[in-house]
């Protein structure tokens, strides 16, 4: 009987990942895939339309990223739970997602059992965090650490930039190359290029020289 199954909305901008997750989840007992979305904006619309119980949310996506989508979904549909499933386990991503209302946080090397366990946990009102994320949160509490806020002239980043895109922009303003930025942020060079393409598109920038000017104008250069 499907009425007792937990209905899930899968949100990921990479088609192969999204489709793979749908296939995986459909094979797990007690779960039903309600739909899938390619970015946060589409996710928000589908939550209102499909009314899933849980959203499995990627973080780095175009238009509306996972943190902002989580914030909007929880504001409009507080009964819908969010489990983040991402390749990122840095402080900024973790704290931002949890502050936005996510109750689960897994990295993409999580297995099917871990995903199912997280879905059951948040559906039951509990939290479920990847062990590495749990350790980082414990360390943050113990040391009084807090994620560094992105620098900007106001509370919101300009042109819909994500925190990570703002970090990449700040490093561009320092004259760092793509490979150096990748090393600084512990991400791949391909990911750096994706962030640069996204921030150039959002801010209508043609080249790195314009990016440097933009960074200083908006207080994002460090």
C-alpha cells in the first residue's frame, strides 16, 4: 500500500545524478519518488504541487541554490523535511544548510541504507548527519568556531551569488589562477570553472578584469 510510503522529491542539477537517485530510491522499501527537479526554483514549485514528505536536496545549483531553496521551502511548507545530499562538507555549507532548516546532511558517497536511514529519521522528527559532519559540528561547538561570513555591502550577496561563488570571486580579485583557487578551497579545478561560469553569468561579467572591478565595487575583495 503506497499510502504509508514516504514520498520524496529529488533535487539535483546533474541529470545523471538525479536520474540515478530516482532509480535507487524507487528500489528501497517504504519510499516513493514523488518527482525530481533540476534546481531550487523548480524544487520550490514542485513541493507546492506534489507535496512530498521529504526533499533530497543538492546544494550547488544554478538559479536558486540548495540553501536558499531549503529556506524557502521550510518557510512555505514547514511540514516538509529536507535532507541535504552533496559533495561538500565544508563549514560554510554545513552551517548554512542547517540554519536554513535542513535536518539531514549527507555527502554523495553515502550508500542506499544511509539515505533511507536519513529519510526515516527526519520523517520521524530526528536529525541525521554524516559522521564527518557530526564531528565537524562537535569541533565547532568545542572551539567556538563559526563559519566566516562572506563580505558584502549588505546582508545579501549581490546578483544572487552563492557564498562559494563569492569566495571564488574574492580569490580572482587576489589574482589567483583556477588551479590555485582549487587548492585554496579544496575543490577540483572543474568545480572552480563551474563557479566562475555561474558567477560571470549572474553578474553579467565578460572576463576576469571585470570580475576584479565587480569584487571591489561590492566589497567582496579580501
